[in-house]
C-alpha cells in the first residue's frame, strides 16, 4: 500500500516537472520567434528604402540624359560627336627669329621736393600789416612800437534800448524776446494722460485737465465760464455736472513745462459710475467770444 502511494506521488511530481519544462521551452521558442520576426521586418524596411532610392536615382539619370540630348540638338551635334574645349591660339615664333626683349623706359633721377610755400598772413580790417624784410623775414619793430586801433567801447549792462518814436507812441515793447501775441480761443483739447477718475483713499472724484488753443494750436490764457458734464456709458442721463465761473476758473490755469492748461479736481456727486468708461463733456464760454465744447472718453478703472 505504501509502495503504491509512493509510486503515485512520484508520477505526479514527474508530470509537474514535465509540464514546467514544456512551458519553459514554449516561452523560449516564442521569444526567439519574436526576435527573428522583428529582424525580418527591419530588413524588409531596408529593402523598401533602397528600392525607393534606386528608383529616384534612375529618374534623375533619365532627366539628365534628356537634358544632355536637348543641349546637343541645340548645338547641332550628333550622338557620337565630342565637344572640344576652346583654348586661346598660341603664337609660335618664326623660324630663325631672335627674341628681342621689350624696351623699358626708366625715369630720371630723384627730383628734389619743392620748397614749402609759406601762406601769407591774412589782412585784418583795422590792423596794419607787419613790416617784412626783403628775405621774407619780419623786420625789426619800429622805435615807437605797433599802433593798434582803439578798443571797443564799454557797454553799460544797466542801459536799456532806446525806443523809437513809433513804438513809444503805441506803447509796444522794443525788445527782441517779446512773446508772440495769442489768438482767440478756437478749440478745446482734453489731456488724456492727466485726466482720470479717482477712486482711492483720498475719495472718489474726477481729475480734469484741458487746454484752450487758438487757430495755430497755441495755448491761450483766456478767462471764461467752464461747465463739465459726465455721462455713464450704461445710462443716457448725466451722472454729475459742475459749473465753474470765470473768476474761479482763472486760478486753475497753469503754464509750465509739465502742467499746461486748466486743472480741476471734482468730487463725485452721488454714486460712482457703474460702467468701465464715462463720457466727459467740457464747455468753455470766453468773455465776448464763441462758446466752445469738446468731449472725451475716460476709463473709470
């Protein structure tokens, strides 16, 4: 009984070992087959690539042969004719002729350089010429010395130019730096860089800077009533309106290198505009002149 059990267990172990061996052999055969197939595919791709290159070379050879045949037809040559390279004809000396060297003309001996010419002194108005001797050298000064003209008169810096009779009668200045007369107000120009909506710690408001210019685009310091109306982009009704009389507006005028024109800062009247931009309409009514008006779009944020 025990012997049969041992035989059965031995047979069972043998079957297990045989199956494992067959499994290993199958895996190895599959791996080797995959490597062989990959190598075959690589070689097949190389063959296709070489065939494509051969076909391209043959096409180029055919095109070159056709171009060669066309050129031969244009030159009138046959299929077996050869084109000889062109060369310049070589002149052979005549029999018995003696070679003669070319004639060479040598220049004369070195020439001495010309003496430098001394420039004559310029003639100055009011200054007598310097006396010179016969050899071109300056002669000795006379006993009394050189006589020079009198010097310029001393100008008093506190003196003022004398006005002409016509200028004195009309009351105009006779200086050369008199500023050009300003023209009449012709149009308004809003400064977009300095005009902005304020919404900071100092409070919400509007900073407005505009210039009054004449027909020649010159800044005019004219007095007049100023009206400013602000419209929200989302609402047709005005958001705020300010009226500044001429006497108060004149104190806001600036004429410097950085600040030019009329400068105002207004606090908001009510709510802050809801849109991203507002339309600012500026009116200016000069005394005794035509009212002017302009508008500009200002960002609120």
